[in-house]
């Protein structure tokens, strides 16, 4: 784990959650671990660069385009996913930036102080109004990107300055989080965005379906909910800890749908992370977090392992596993006076997770009756070498490693342009999983960590193909088609694709056994259309799904 890129949690550091936003403005690369084939503890070697080949709508090279990537670490702990802007989690909230040359080649530059940017997603734009989102870009393979005229996001009058936090969902389901911008108008590529925006009146939360070259409005309207957040706390929309809602007077205003958005808060005084909450509608000023959320009188103490005392960074997390296998962080603390102090766990499937620099993560079940003894092991660097049926490197393969009996310590990574995926230091025995929508799932038991890496040969598995149609039988192009496994055995359990110009779509990497469910959704003439097919099996004949208008139609009285 890169020490320069991760900061430990401490009570003093929790207050500046908003500093993560400042980090988004800095041109610093992502954290990462040393390349997998290195001898452990050897000096890091910079990977191949992150390179884009930019073209305009006429297929000509795009010069002087500016871009940035919000970078990712080489690997991350699955249970801590979504806390990436926090001060106590491995933080990929740093940027790699670049500018294209006369051949349309854009190389993202990383400062020499931290050359380990492994991958990232972001945004490229020109002064002429062309732009594009950058899906996950990995070293070792240049990627072509076609720029198109962007959409304009503004208010109805166009005279109100506001700050916009935008997050795009790509047709593949991948999320691209963009850094915040402030102005009268914001240019974004075409696509589907979830945005939070703030002006002098308050906060709004809105979905935007942007069309290239068109104008879209954000509206600071709707019911008003004033909120007071007393004490030292960080309040943010659930899943968006980079957005600090509180103002300098500990107050903020939610407008319209933002007042119905689930919020989360982290308390500075005892490191607790409160469960998400939708604030009840009230004409009065809401107090949240509540005043009674004072420091816990009861704290459980754990001795700090010697290795954690010697390490630059060490953090102990308490977590609970919620319905659907989702992990929720309850608290996080750094060692103090030779020990960790942790609030008591709630009822449920609760765990402790210890993350220490240059050691394998460790996890223990936790209950009030029996607190585990925290022990550390250094572990061995684990990496995967992925090849396809032709022996070629597999790029961006999603792999996971779960040490036996330590589900919260599961790590995940993606392969680079050479087909190598670095999973950091790991303990055996455990299970290596291939969980990529392009290929058949695999699970490989490891009794020990091979020093030369784990070779993996992927295969495409079975497929589901089909066509999306409108009720009149014409092809439904650009429809979002989602495939799910009701049994929950497929990884990832939800696959997404856009239908082509002829309405066709395809899903691969599927098992032949078991039934699947397919959904198709689209917006057409301002109305919602959808279709559903059940009891599908991979490898069968092509299917056809017909979309129907799902919005109610109000007829004349008495059916006339």
C-alpha cells in the first residue's frame, strides 16, 4: 500500500473531510502498490503510461485537449469501497492530468514524488466545446477516445452561479466521478448523470440525461428543509463522502428531491459513522446528527500489535454486514497510547478490520462478549497474470481474493495492459475469484501464495443474445438492457449493455446452468418504456424483448 497516498484516520483529521475536495483539484497521481513481479520491499518501478488517442467527430486528431483522471489504487478492500474520499481510507482522490499533442496523443503526467498511478477514470475536453468521459484507463495500452459536442448544464436564467458535483453511470454500469466545478454554466459530455448542486439558496439532487449539443437545466426549487448539524461531524449524501453539506455555521438547506435523499454522518468525537437516514419533512429546522449522538461512554480497548506501532499508518475499522452482503463502516480509529478504542458493536454480523502499511489486511468476527486479539502478519505479494484463449494479455480483468474466514479482508483489483493484476500483500489459504462481466466466473483455491504470480486463463463462457423492439416491431436502439441472476450466484450479479442501432444486444461470460432475468428500459418522448423476460438460459436461441409504455395514461371520465 502506498504510504504517500493513504492517510490514517484520526480524530483531528476527520473534520477535514472537505479536504478531499481540495485533493480533487491537485494534479497528483493515484496511490498503488508495487508491481506484482517485484521482489517484496524493492523500490517501486513506474508502470507504463496512461495514454489516450483523441479524435474529433471528423476522425481527425484533437490537439490541445485537456484531461484529468481521478485515479485508483492498484487494489482496494471491497468492504471499504465507497469511502474513497475519506481521510482514513486508501484514497484515489488524486489526479493525473495531461494535454494532447499535435497527433492527438494525451499522456497523463504524474509527479515524480509518486509515479504509481495505476488507473483512473475522468474527463477530457477542449476549448471548442468537445468532450468525453474517460472510462477506466489502464497502463500498458493506449485507448482511443472520440470527442463529441458537449451538453450545457445551467439554470433557467443562466445568471446564477452554482457549484456542480457530477457522477456519470456508463452503459456498462461503470461509475465515473468528476471533480466539482463552479460557474454559470457547466459543460458535460452526453450521458446519464446524478448531480448534486449548490447555490446561495441551498442544495439540490437531480438526475440529468444529457444530449450532445443540447442545454439541460438544474432547478433550485421545491420544498425547503433547513438542517442544523451541531458539533464536530461530517455530513454528506450517502455514498458521496466527497460532498460536505454543512456550511461554516453548521447549517445547510436541502431543496426539492435533495430533502428526500439519504444522508450519512461521521462523528469526530468517537469516530462513529452513522447509518444513512432520510430526514423527516418538517417546517422547523431539523437537528441532524441528533444532539444525543454524544460520545459513547463505553469504549472497547484493543492492544496495538507491535507491527502496527512501528508502521507509518494503521487503522482499525468496525463493520457490519447488512442485507444483500453490503458492508457498512461503523467506526474507524488510529492507535492512541498503545491501543485502539472502539465503540461497542450493534447486533448483527459485526467484524473488526485492521489495515496496516506493508502488511496483509486482517479481519475478525466481533461481539461484545468476546473481543479478538489483534494480530498482524506481513503476508506475501499476490498478483495474477491473465491470458485469453489465444495467449494474449487480458486488460482490465476484475479479480478478487478472499482469505479464508476473513470476508471483510477481501481485496479486488483490475489487470493492466500487460494482463497483470496486483492484489497487494495477502495471506493464504484463500480463494481467488474471476468476477468480470466479459468472462466466465472462476474460483481458484490457493493453499499458498505463489511467488511468481497466479496464471489465469479466462474463457468467454456462454452467452445470451437478443433484440430490443418497440411494439410496432421496429428496432429499439440505445435501450439499456440489464441481465440478472435471481440466485445471486453470478459475479457481478447484474450485467448491463446498450442495444445497437439494429436493437441487438449480447451478454457473455455466463454459466449454462440456472435461469436468468432480463430487463430493458428507455425514455421515449418523455415517457418510461420497459420490457422483461424471465426464465432465460445462456446458450439458447436469441430472444426478443418488446418495450411497453409504463407511464399511466388518464382517459376521459367514465371511459368516454
